[in-house]
């Protein structure tokens, strides 16, 4: 059966999801979950949540899908141990350290690969199946045909997002929030850089093409494709930051769709809670230019009419959909929004009304114009309907009873519910009834009072032997049986651990530090060769996403897990920064998979690198082989979306250069041959002055993207001078350069 997986940022949202028909919940704790700004759960509230869900046969998955710094590893392990003890069903992870700890230590606790891992092909899926994953959450960019192909090839449960907010970048491959604002998406603290307004610049001509929300994606909505989706193991709704009514609305609609009970009107009701307008997503082949809503980055609502006339102090609205008193609307005026709750609604004669279908009038102080479009952002009555659904029981479970009641004997009841048995025995002895023995109907009446439970009375077997059973005793028996079955159910889950096997220690012989380079043009490549750089990443790069894995010769730079699986038997390889390595255990796992060197994350600072090396040495009696990017415009995001295509500049990128601009600076856009896009930091990471102070790094990488041949040669000469100690003057430029996170810890 297809699992409907719902988000819960709070206990209220969890109950809303369950009462509207979800099969599983994913939620986060106070730490290590990729939604640090939702309410989240502590251990006490999680225990309550697990009990509430498990009694209703709903599974609980906990998100621990942030990267884990070395000084947090022990806390991360302790949290996993506690989650296992509480009895959660699975943990969703990004970091290899967390993944490895779950797989190696726990039998019944499932490790699920987060979408933050960027797995978008069969190769990456097969790798994690081999490593012990019980489920893979695929990237949101994967098309449905490929999802089905991966499922057929890998034969492992797959999870995909079907509704809610989208990242414009491949998840886990966005450094924009972290590098610009020191709040990392990989740490659950994304500031939503993609939801900001940017100016798109044609740098070749120096002209501005537009100023809008060019990176702000619409919300995913795939409810029209439910038949296609049934083949997938788990359908995930995004929304841990959303309120309970949003969760109730979306979960109920997808439940109806999966149960073949959805109507067009119910589908349309998805617009009545938060949305940025909808897209069918890459999952169902949305045109790349239509994946964003560049007009507005937050709740869009839905159109209900226009301002049709201005009559002194009031505005006439001609409606295409009903408007009720207490609804919330927004009116779009000169690219600005007027938002208001409709406290008073008037008819043509100026009389107060509760509802209008065709024409109505409002009085507000703001200036509007005829033709301004009116949107409803909150339907008062529909919200009340949703609120009424928040704690109902979606389904009740049958409770069967066999009642043995004989005079001069105790009351015995065999109960069956939730797949378990419970035997009840009274303390008191039953008496014989001379006139009015307790009948089967009376027993059923008392046992039917189950409305505050998850049960409904099903079959009752009772033979009358002229016994009298006090109603008080039957009520007490009912309560004990219900609680007894609850306890049996909740204590039935296995929470086994397993003994750790001794691991092979892996360490690398220290090498004298040297330079490597990554380039984007043949001219840059030639410049690197002329300067004596031995390891250059150009046509031997296998990026993290969107790969077809062509046959390649020699050593590769691999940015994704699928690439590791595909090439590990044929090519020596170095892993790239995009695997987000920030701790020793992740380094170890990649070396174990065959990595010659491991490139560290852009999000590490100097002391954290030292922590990583020390921890690795302690575990392995030797050090890892590390690479580090020390120069270049950092890739802020890699995306399947093309801003130029959105602005009708398709293929012009082959002859012109473009950038995004905001108050923080200008961000060059790299367009790739397959129409994917990398957005670069406007400032250049420059740690060349620091090279002598960085210990334990084997390869210092210079990353060239938009530099000219002359600039490449100049940077290499500076780097060589700094590495050899022959250049003493500083090369860091305060105006154009940044040290990234080198001296500052990211949040």
C-alpha cells in the first residue's frame, strides 16, 4: 500500500495529519533536523507523539538530516539511542556519520536517506541499499518515469515529495544561505535566499532585464497524477513549518485521492490554505520556466474578483467567487499588496451583509484603482471546517469481546483489538440475579461507550447464566481492557541493538601539500597546465546531479553518491565538496568506498577542520587524505531551473554573461550545456594568505569559473608563492574577496 507521509512541526499538526488520514509522520527534534525554525519536539513530547501515532498504526520518522560537526557527533549518537528507546520507526539522515551509526548499531530502527543527499539515480540508490538504507528519498528533480525505473532496478522502498514548497536548488547543494548569511540550509537554518527579490543583469551590455523574485519556486501539487503515484512506496507532503490547518487540508485531499474519493471541488480547496500558486514539478515534466512564481514569494491565495468601481469612500468588488465576512483578502495595487480581514461587507444599498456572490462593497483607507485584482488568502468558514477536523479519529479499530459471567464466580473477559489479546478478571464475585439478570444488550450498551478511545465495539459473545453484573463493574472492565490493549500494542515494538564489529583502520601517508585546480574553460585548463598544475579537474568531473555516467579515463572528481557507485571499480577518484563532509566518520566512510582524497565542505571553519583530523587520528591511528577549496567563487546553488529561460533569454547565455544582484552584491550565473545553472558567490573565496597555517590538508584546490587566462596564471603564481613561503605580502582584497567560514562558525 502506498504510504501517505505527512509533516508535523508540532503536536497539533501531528494530530491534524493523523485525524485526516496519513499513514506516517515525519518530524524533527530540537537539534539535527533540517527545519530548526519550526516548533519541533523534545523527548517528552516525542514520547507522547509516538504513543499517539502507534496506537493508530501510524509510523513516526524523525528527521536528523543536517550535517554534524565533530563536536556534535557524540550528542548525535546519544539522540539516536534515545530515539530507538522511544520506539520511532526510522530516522531520515544526510550525514554519513549518522547514517553509519544507525545501520551498524540498531536492528529495528530504519535509516532513510534524506533528499539532502541529492540521490537522483539508480546508482546512488543502489549504493545506499548496499550500505544498509531501508529507504531513499529521491531528489525533487527526478521525473516520474525515472522514479519508476529506479524502483524497478534498485528494489528498495522509495519516497518522493508530492506537495508543498520546493527548493530551487538541488537540496543539500545550496550554500547560499550559509555563505551569505552564516545560517546554513544544511544545518536546518535556511534564511530563504531564493525567496528574495533580485535584479537580473546582462553583464555583457550592462543592462537590467528585470527585478523580481526570479528564484522563488511555486509550490508542488501533483494531486492530478495520483494514479501514477500509486506505484511509489511513500508520498511525502512538505510542510513542517506550516500550521495544523494547512496539514489537515493537504493530507485530507491526498487521502481522498488515494481512496478514489476526490472531487474537482476538493482539489480546488487546496488553494484555500497557504500556496505560492502550483506547479506539477519536474516530477511531471513542468517546463523549467514555469517552476517559479516571480511575482510574489509568499502566500498567493486565489483570485476571487476585481475592483470594478470606486464610489466615494467605498470600493465595489465584482466577484467570480464568493466572499464572506471575516475572510482575509489581498488586493494587488501597483505591484504592492493591500491585505485585510473583511470585518465589514456591504451590499449596493450600504447594508451590512455576511456573504456576497456577485457584487459587494468594502470601505478601506488605502488607495486602490479599478481593475485591481482581489485574492482570497484565508476562507474563514473553510478554516473553521479544518479546525473541526484537527482531533477527530480518522478510523476506529474493531474490539471483540468474549464475556464469561456466572454467579458465584469472577467476571472473565477475553478481548481482542489492534491484533492483540487482553484477558480481564474482576476482583469481585458476581451474584445471581433473581429477577433481572444482566442481558447481552446491557453488556453491549456499556461496552459501546468507546468514543474517547480508538476502538469501536465489534463482536460480543455472551451467554446468560442469570448473573447480575453491576454497570459500574462493566464500565471499569471496559476502561481496563482499553488501557491494557493500548499498553500491549505500545510495548510490542522491538528495539534491538547489535554488537559492533571491529572496523578496519584506514589512514593515509602524509604528503607534502600541493595545488590542484578545477576549471570551466579550455583556456583556464591550458593556463593551469602551463603553470605546472598536475591535477586539473575539467572533463574528468562527475558532478553531484544530472549525470549519464559516460565512460571516462583516469582519476575523477566525483560530487555525488551515484558517481561513486558507478566509477569505483574502474577509476581512481577524489570526492568533491558537494558531499558536505564535516566530520571524521564521513571521511572514513568515503575512504572505505575507495576515495583517494576527500574534499571538505565549504561550511567548515579552521578549528572544526582540526577537530575532524584529531578525531580521525584517534579512531584510525593515522590521518585522512584531505582536499580543500582555498580559492574561487563558491557555488551558491546548483539548479535545474534557468533564470534566463524564465526571462525569455534562452540560449543567449552562449554569447552573453549574466548575474543576479541584490543589496549584498552581484552573483554571476554559470549556464551549463544541459541548461542547468550554477549561481556563484560575487565575492571570491581567498585563503591564499592562510596556506602556511592550515595543517593536514594534502591538496589545496583553486577553483576557476569566470576568471580569464591571465587571472588564472596570476592566482596560481600567488598560491605557489604562498605555499612555498616565498611570497610575504598579503594577497587578500577586502573589497572583492571573502574568507568564507574559515574564521567563523556557521549556524
